[in-house]
């Protein structure tokens, strides 16, 4: 099982999201998990259910 698959299951990540990278920082004792929206997938407002096109790329 790949790291991305493992962390997808551990964290319960579901579509439209996906774990795109996992980086182990042994010296810092950290695991960095990068989560991204699957390309082309639409997002829905949790309040009204309206379909949105996610465009925010904050890190």
C-alpha cells in the first residue's frame, strides 16, 4: 500500500479530496500530509448545497 493510500484511509479523506503527497521529516519528528482537490471536481456549499468551483489555493 502506498503512503498516500494509507493516509487517505487513516484520515478518512473522501472525494472530492485526495492525499497527493506524504513527507516524513525524521529530524523534526513530523509527517506532512498534502491534501488536494481532485482535478475537475466541483465543491458544494455545506449550507445551501450550491455547486462551487474551488479556486482558493492557500497553503
